[in-house]
């Protein structure tokens, strides 16, 4: 099946927008479309520019018969867990030997401790993990 520009434009590519803390404005990219990047002074402009950049990027690939990657499903998980925290907390975690050490991980892997690294991290932070299911 020959896929059209409209087909690719209808796919849910992930758009990442990053504030430029040095010069002001915003940068944007589609991680699944290598090299598809743009920037603008305002959030509204960067979103419009990103859509234009995606259209042109896809058109160029179609014209040159270059394979276009399709977006990964939101239900496919990378195994990465990102957590924003204050720098002071990050520094204290980096110094905490049990939560982040290879020895602690080895203990959990051998079944001597049923907790995993996330359990240890939550315990160290004094947090209770909450499981959220998509669509709820």
C-alpha cells in the first residue's frame, strides 16, 4: 500500500517543545522524525512552525522515497521512568548508597529482598506509589 502525505499527517507523532532559557522563545522537534526541528518566539508560533516542518519533512521523504518511521504507540513503554525533582533532592539521592547502588540491585535480583529499585527509591523519599491506568 502506498501511504500518502495525509496518512502520515493523521498519525499521532509526539511533539516535544523545549523553552530556550538562554535566548528566549521555544524549540520543537518530533523525536520519531529525525531532523524535523523548528523554533519560534512564542508557544503558538512554535506549534504552527512544528506542524509546517512536519509536513515539509514528510513531503521530502515521500518525494525521495525515504522510509518514514511511524510513531510508537503510547501503550508501548520504553522502560524509562522520568521524575522531576528539586536539585537538592537529586543531589541527596546521588549520595544515597543503598537506593542507587549496584549492590542493592544485586540483592533484589537474588530474591533476598523482594523490592526493586523503584520500591527502594519511593521508600527513601517517603512516598507511596500510585498506579494509574490509561483511560481512567
